[in-house]
C-alpha cells in the first residue's frame, strides 16, 4: 500500500489560525507609533495655544502662535512675530519643528482655518493673523504622513477654549 503524503484538514485550519493570530498581533504595532505621535502632536499644539492664551492674560499683552504648514513648524511670539516668546522648559526661543523633533516625525501639519496665525488679547479672546476676532471656530489639522489618520485642534470663537478632536 502506498502512503500519500500531505496535510490533514485539521492541520491546515490550525496553520491558518496561527497565521491570523500573528497578523492581528503585528498589525497594531505597525500603526500604533504614528497614531501615538499624532496624538502627542495635537496635545503639544493644544498646550502651546493654551500657554499663549495664559501668558496674554498674565502679562496683559498679545501672545500668539505663527504656524508654517510648509515647513511643518510653528513658533510662539509675544506682541508681534518679531519677538519670539521663551519656551518655559528650555528657556530658548519657543520654536517647534515637526521635521526635526523625533517625537513628532512622520506628522504633517496640514493646514489652519485662519491665516496661519492665532493671537490672544489681554482677555484671552482669540484673533486671527489679520487682527480680527474669530467669528467661527479656528481649526489646525494634522495627519500622519501616509494620510491614514488625522486629528484637529480647535479654538472656539470668542472664548478661546482649545480642544483636540
């Protein structure tokens, strides 16, 4: 009698289950890094907007943030864009570049719904880069470089409340 070599149906099903489990385990790890960096980037921008607003309230002068979507960067300034604010952590100019900071690599600062500048007056009210009080919500849009995931940072008109969505 000749023996036929091959796999049983049970062996094939078990192999497919094992491959499926390995695929499920490996897939989230591939995307988790970019999602975490995206969330961190949004939180960083939201915190820096809140910082500019708090500094304008504390010092009773305008503070703002100037966004540069082309270079994936922004900076915080005091009174006008020629006077950069000091970063409270580093004590250097308050510059943030997604292109050079490792924790934000792979994140694209896509656009803003205002003229790339957001200012706060001495009462904390938000203004666009043209010096006009925001009449509608301001939005900063970020996404992963592959375009799969995106988030927005929103600045409420009149109150300046900052949220991440």
